[in-house]
C-alpha cells in the first residue's frame, strides 16, 4: 500500500508533471510565477543591498583606530548615496515603464547619475570641510567635481543592477507566459481527446440499441439504456484532472461490459486479475474503457463463438503495468488498423507521460490481441487534497 509520504511526493502527474527525476509535458497545472517564485520587491533589494554595503564599509575600518575619521566619512558617503538612490529610482522606473531605447537609457542614466553625484559630492565636501578637514588645508571648490566621481560610479552601478534585475524579471515572466500558453495548448488537446471518446462510444452503443429495438427485444434495449445512463453519469463526472484512480476506471469499464454482456450474453467471458493494493494508483481517465471496447467490438463480437477478455494490472519495479488480452478473428496476414480508441489512448499517454510510458499492441499470435501499457506508478491525489499536500511540502 502507498504511504502518505509517497502520496505527498508522488502527486498527480497531470497536475505537477514530474516525478522520478523526469520532466513530463505540462497539462492541467497552469504554469505561473507563484508568490515564492517572484523576484524580491524593490524595497527588499534596496534594503538588503545597502545594508550589505554599509556593513562591509564598517568592517573594513574597524581594525584601525587611526582611520576613524575616514570611517565617519565613508558612513556619511553610504547614507548620502542611499538617499540619492531613491531619486535615481524615479528616473530609472520612468525609463523602464516608457520602454525607452537602450541608447536613451544610457544617456539619461549617465546624466542623472552625474547630476546626483555632483549633489552628493557637494554635501560630502561640506561635511569634510566642516568636521574633518585640517585647519591648515585650504578649501578649493573644484574638489566638488572630483568628489562627484565616487557617488556617480556608485549610482551608475546601482542603475545597472536595477535594469539588470528588471530585465531578468521580465525574461522570467515571458518564459512563464510561454510555458503557460504551452500548457493551455496541451490542456486543450487533452480535452479534445477525452471528449472524443464519448461520441465514439455513444455511436456504437446507440447502434446496438437500435438493432435491439428493430428486433423488438425491448427488455434488453431498456437494460442497455439504463446501463448507458449509468455509464455517462460516471464518465461525465469531471473533477478537472486528466487522471483518476484505477478503482474508478475499473467501475466505468464494468459498466460498459454490462452493456456489452446484455448484447452478447455468454459469448463474452471476462476475467479480471487486479492487485487490490493498486486500486488507488493514478491512470489516465477513460483508459480502460476504450481498450475494452476495442477488444469487444473488433475482436470478440466478430467471432461466432465469442471469446475471452482478460484484464490485469500489476506493479513492476516503479511502473504500473496494465495488460489486456482478447481473442479475435484470425488476421491471415491482413494488416492491422488502429481505430479512434487506440489512437486516442496513444496520443493521451504521450501528452501525459512523454517518454516515461510504453504502449504496445501485439498481434503476433494471429488470433489474439495483446495490449500492454506501462506508466509511472503514483498514487492518485484528488484536487481537493492538493492544497493540503502543498502545505505539507512548504
């Protein structure tokens, strides 16, 4: 039996799309940048970056007591550049929002950085002249232009980091948007494939019912209509996923077989060998019914004496193996063609599991068809339980 730990880790493939160190095509789960995946906010980056810079300046001067005045200047430098970065942020944000060309960005950023650098240099020079400059040293106003170089460089570096982070964030959002669009395409394809099953089955069943009505076998026709209603009630109960427990798939398949037994009687012999520990394993929705329908319609029903339908499901290493065998009319060298059901199954398995699945059809015995499906073994998790799983994982 599967443990809760396995359930939490091996959640529905159609929802998460990966397990066992493999990546599968995205289907139901819409890709988006979650709250945990989004880039930090401006205030987070601003506070963290300047705090680290401030601490590094502080630690670099602590060992030397003789340089305490220089430390005071450096701390004042950090504080003034920190305040100036907010003004620079206004400039950079407007450029980003206007989607200005890079040449314009470079010119405006260079001008704003140097302008703010002049202001910072002037304030720093005033602090130095008033509190730290020796009495014998003469003050010169051209020092302002020299003092402006360091703040200008720091603000230019800050601007480069701002645009770099913004550009990276935009690229991440674009990648997420493209992945989301890709997942929507896969979802639409799977929906179309899943809905394709119903009209195909409905046509075949209604054709059988019309034959019974024509033959005036109303009692049998009524039983088939009742079973048909039960079947569609079960299959149309869509909970938003593309997988369901093996238990539910077996129930749907048995409903279908009851319909066929009503028509074929003792000509249809069904044998099941299902490992009860695998009943909660996840399989694609409406996987077994098209397989069984194909076996009955194109195999057993065409035989005068009917035939045997054998179904089994078992675990082999980390895979779930589903095996269906049925008798059919001898092919006598004729090529085998695949109908809607088998083609549909093959496509859906590829969409859901990629290269992690195997789907083989064997006609080598001539009068026997053997279908083997191998998919990664994982426990089905209902959508209502996924929220609890995510809380446990976080």
